[in-house]
């Protein structure tokens, strides 16, 4: 059985890492989709009236509507909508990267720890910033000391370790699951080419969606914790 072709390696050669090539391709595809969806919305005679049938605009509007409802359900406050663009972008990017690995000859960018740790670091900086916004710099840092000051020597190391571990756990969870999913898919599709690959592709697609949802939900829960007054 011959070795599977890795198109990302062929495109980037030895000069550009495969994860960068895959990430750039995914980003380009999402930007193109966004451009055509916006253009379709601008051309509409009445933007409030949805398209009939399946179209670029209808797909984009469905995605935005679902993400809006999901963010509202998790964050649960009146200003949730300002967070929809950030978490919606994170979800769609991760989902696209995950599904990219289902294409024969491609590797999922999220199967590389460099990208997943970068995403975890971005979410870490975002929820820390939201904590500063909600409570002020000193008010948020004060929450690391616990409810009463005499517990500060105990609570401060725990809170610091908990917060610093969050981006690492986000990155490891996404990387490990996508790397394992792509490896298993590659093994079983290489063993047989009739029947069974369809089942494993379906299972792989489910894993892709679940991992994108988990990453977004955990990131939103960190923002909610950072903004809560009983943190």
C-alpha cells in the first residue's frame, strides 16, 4: 500500500510549515465565503426578506442566527451580542480547519499544537480583557485573592494556576482530539475503500463539530466567570 499524498507538504515544500499552508487556505476560503455572502446581502432588494432555497446568503444567515442564539444561551446577559463576532469567528474557523482534514490528502490545521495553543492564548487574552472591562484592573485582580483577605496566600496560587492552565487545556484538548481523529480516519480509510470509510468520515465529521463547540463553550464560560461578581 503506497504512502498517502500530503498536498500541504507539496504546496509549501520545505519552506513553509504545513500548518501555515492549511491555515492560510482555510482563512482564504472563509474570507471568500464572507465576501460573497455580504455581496448577496447588498444586492438583495429587501435585506429583511430571506432568500428562497439554499444560497450563500441563506447559509451565512443561518450560521449567524444559530451562533447568536447559542452565545445568548451560554453567556445569558443582555450584552451578549457584542461577543457573537468573536466567538462566532473562533467557532467557524475551528470548524473549517477540522473539516479541512476530512479532505483526502489534507491535514487539519487544528491537528497541530502550534495553532491550537495560539487559539488558546487568544481566548486567554480575550477573557482577561473582559474581566478588566467588567471589574476594572484592580477589581479583577482582587478576585484572585478569594472572598476574604486571610485566604489570599492560599487562593492566589490556586487562581493563578487555574487561569494559566486554561489556554493550555484548550490547546491540548483540541489538538489531541483532532490529531487522533485524523490518524484513525487515515488508518481505516487506508485499510478498506468500500463501505467502512463512509462511516468513519461521518464519525469524523461529528468529532469536528463537537470539538469546535467544546472550544467555543469553554471560552465563553471563561468570559462569564471573568465578568461575574462572585468569581
